[in-house]
């Protein structure tokens, strides 16, 4: 069973909060804003919001967040091994996005 209202809240929240995080990065790297304590704190707050919506998404789908993290780590270890290589990130096995 999927908690649809909760999933919708999570999906929309992840997108909007991710955009807010990107906006700070954009202003620092493309508009010359400083990578100072205030901007780092602002990014920290946005990352907290992203985390909250991510956990909400897991809950709406009945997923254990720790299992989601573990499965992602296994996927990345299988893809990259001990070292990231650009070739492995661009050429993937069938069905592996």
C-alpha cells in the first residue's frame, strides 16, 4: 500500500527543496556570491529539508530508509568498485540507470 498524499508531498517537496539548494550553488558559482558561513548554513538547512522529504517518501512507500541506503551502496559498489571512473558512469549495464 502506498500513502499517496504523503508520496505526493514528498515528491513535490524533494523537487522544490532540491531547487532551493541548487539556487544557492548557482548564486555562488555563477553569480559570484561567497562560499561563506551564511551560505553554507543556508545549504545545510536546505539539505535538512531534502532529507525530511526523502524520509517521508520512504515512509509513504513502506520502505526502510536504511535499506534504501544500503541497496544504493551495493549498486554503486557493483558499478564502480573501489574507484569512480567516468566510463563506468556513462556506459551502464542494461536496465541500470
